């Protein structure tokens, strides 16, 4: 670990507008969405969710936080299923997956505690009731097992499509553990070209009782990750203390295995790295599956709330991958992406009494960590960050003592020693009870660790927010989420009519210009920046019919001034919305500065047209009138609506045309052009322009 032992980062003084603007959104609250053995899928306009024991009840959401109940999609248990499991109660463990142009939900039925079980699937062209193609058709039997004959159980199915285009289905519970079969993508049934049943995970110790089920697979960076649920499930209500469910995983280079944990042990012979287990009030976090969101892998699972109703609810977390491609579990999603509730971190206690998850009405989500006291105690917070760059970590704490506590806060191994002055009381977290810690974050997985630096004074910790320090640019692909958006094959944001992209926690005080422009491709319609919500105040608007050509296939459009008549201040969520598009618009950078060429080096040259060329149509007539506004490396001539630049130097890379305000009107890449080549800027309005080369 890199450590700056001599530096102490104290409180940054922020203006009142900045502090109050950040206050609105810091307090999080768990939405307590019900569900057991959940499955989720990303849709164009949000998400779909299903779970166990409700006839495939369908929930949909735009933001993965507020859910709409769309009712049951299965009106009765299929008769074919009860032939294999006569004593079953309801369908279990759905898995939603899209096969080309069709959504399929694999489900199972079983007699509890027996291997009389079967897996089938139902299909629909759409997931959203009331839309074209919606309507479920049951496709019947896929695989089954029989008590007394089979040593594994046909429940808890999960589908994966590999990067080679093959479909596979994992399933299993207890006995011989987790199995894998190949699936025919066209029919949805077991593939005829490989009928092998691969055993990919099994708990072998006597103490475990073989308790492993609920497999789920995903591919990431060329490797396959298998998540399974261990130990005793499903005890809730008055029996909640009997639940010991947890989530373990391993990875493999091939979908058929072998899957090994982080210590190198094979999951087929008892291996597995624990990712989630009981902490605080969160009992039995398991029964989950990973799924691919637009710009991150997420994991949905159930847990039982021991401080609430003691029944099942779901959490949706980021899976955060290390540089060497191991998975760690991030925060449950409580409505915001760039925030970390520290009680949900991976907690290592130097002594048993440290890191007590404690309740407080003034803490975000009603909880915080007390007793961060002892050397060896560590809070680890894996975070997916979509935009690389400068950040402020807003560190919300309480120090009821009389002297400054100190914490070591490391970001990706680089530590700062943070001074935490007294706040006046323990267990309360008013809005001004923060320090701001500067940090540089990378795009993708980041790992924040907090440790106490004992000095006889102590601090409690509630939450860390990650604030983007924006100087002049937000990359379009740095969004947190949205709808009707995607990352294209070049890792660029593509947005359609009615879509929006969210950029949380933008520190507007650091933006030095009110000028706004955007790099776009395939532009039509309008793009707008809103503050605070998708339908919040418009703070800049861009008419894509007014784009001009720029470099590398991009066009640029000048937008209205940021904030309009009032200057923005404080922290804001930016929403980029699209309207009036006939297809996709690809967005490069959102730039907060006037278009201008970088400061010229000694070899750069600039020419202004001023009065040397024709100033009216009458002066130029219909022919070219060469005014020889010339520099040593190029010459310029003008005619109606056209500037023509002749190159006198083969070492010129770019030719810029600027208006009288110094804003770029057009750019031509001329790298490799011969002496004497002509570059034309056409369809120009009347007026004087500046030519610059680099």
C-alpha cells in the first residue's frame, strides 16, 4: 500500500450553496422490495423482476428502486409439471433470459426435500404488459430428476450465453450439487450435440451436509463466474435465526469448469470463496444471480430483515472486479450509485467489539458503524465508478470527543491520513458533519479502505459520497444509468428519442465556463441537460440541426449557456435527455468551454480574414477572388460561403476555422497531405473567420 504518512487532510470549507445543494439526496432508505430467489433482466426502459412462489409474478421498474406490480404471468401450474412433482406447491426460482428476439423464463417445480423435480420454460416476445408481442406461451419440459434414481436435483436453473454464442443451463440443489447442460438456443431444450451432465460444484464435507444450490453464471473478461448459495435457507418470521444462507463463488476459463475459488480450491471438491453472509440485520443473503446492466455487472439476491418484518426482501448490488478479474460484492442499491453506506462494506474487525452496526434516525438508511477503534480493523468498500478523474469523497462522520480522531483512507492502495475534528455528539450526523477528501478514481472497479489510526480519539462513520470534480468535460460514457441508452461497440454513449443518461454528484462550482458544446455522431433532434431529475430545470439545450464537422468523424454542436441566467452552484445530478431523434445519437464528450484551439506553439500560425477578402456578394461576384491572406505555411482565399486553404507545408496536422469569438466552426484533419493540397470550408454564413493550423 502506498501511504502518505506525513499529510493530514482536513475539512474543506465549502460555500453555503454547495453544502445545501448536496443535502437533498444524501439520506438513503432501503425500499424493502419483496422477493425470494429473484431474477432480473435489463430492458430498454428499465428492468424486469421475478421471484419464487407467486406464479411468476412480474415486477417492472425504470430505476431498479421503485417497482410496479404487473400481476402473475402464469395463471395455473402447468399440468405437465405436476406429473414430475405431484406434491409441489408453486413454481420456484425463475430465471429470465433473452434469446435473440424472445424472452424466456426458466422455472422449476419440486416436492420439497425430494428429487421429484422438473425444469421448464415459458416465452414471450415482450416483457412489458400492453406492448406489442406481450403474451406468455408455456414451452413445457426441459429437464427432470426422480427421487431414488438421480443423485442431483432439477431445480434452480440459470441460463448463460457464452461469447462464442453457446447456451448453457446450470441447476442443482444438495446431493451431487451443481450440474451444467448445454441448451439449444433455437428450441430452448437440451442440445443434442452434447448430452453430458457436467458436475461443476459440490460441497463434500460432512459438516456441510452438501448444502449448495441456486447456481448462477456470468462471463466477464473472458472468464466464467459461478455463484452458488450455501447452507440453510428460507427460515423467516419467528424462525429467522435458523437461516444460515450465504453466497459463494469461483471462476473458470471454460464454462464447463473447473471452477476454482480465490485460494485455488476446486468448487467440484468443496471449494468456494464467500462473498456474502449475515451481517447486522441482513440475514441469509443468497439465492441470487448476476446480470449484465448497461455499464456494470449487478447481482440480485434475497435476504431476511431481522430488524423489520423478518421476511424476504431483495438487494441489488454491483459486482466489482479487481484488476486481476476476481469478483467482490459492492453496495446494495438504495437509489444512488455514487454513494457507499459503510455498514454494507466488507468488515474486518481487529477485535470482536469493533465495527458495530448501530441504528440512528439521523444516519443515512438509519444505520452507521460505531467503534472504529482498533488497529487491524478495516472497512473495505468496492465501488464501480463509470467516469475516471478527480473526485471529492464526502466523508460523513460523528466525533463526540474533545480531540481530532484520525482515519487512514486508501483509494486503490494510496492512503491519506484524514483528520476528523469533534462534531459535538456521538451517533448523530447533521449535514455539516463531513470532511471532503480529494481522490483520483479510475473507470471501473475501485477499492476504498478505511482504518482507524488510534490516538485516544475516535470517530463513527455513516456514509461516503463520491463527488465528480468537473473542470471542463464530462465523457458521455461516464453515465451512471438511464433508459434507452447503450454503450456501442466503441464504448460510446448511444441514446434514442425519449432516453436519458444520469450523471450523479457533479460539483458545478469547479466548472469554470458557462459555454456548453457536445460531440455527436448521427445527430438529429435535441439534447438537453437537466438539473436534479429527468424533468428538472433545463440548464442547457442543444439543437442538433446546427452541428458542425469536427475531428475523427465527430460533429460538434454549441448549446445554450449552462444554467441560463442563473449560475449553477453546489452539487447537482445532471440528466442528459434526448428528444426528436429518428435513430440513435452517439455522444462523445460534454464540454464546458468555448470552442477554441489549444494555445499555439511557436510553429503554429493564424490568419484573420478582416478586410483583405471580399466582404459582400458584389465584391466577389460568382468567381473566386484570391486575397492571399497568407502565412508562411498556408494561404487562404475566399468566395461566397467558402474558405479555401492551400497548404504550403506537409507537416500540418489540422486546419481550424474559427468565428470572430474564437469558437471553432470547422476542423479538417490533413495529416499526411502533400504541399499544394486544398482544404475547403463550405456553406459558411456571411462574416469574417479565422484560420489556424497546427
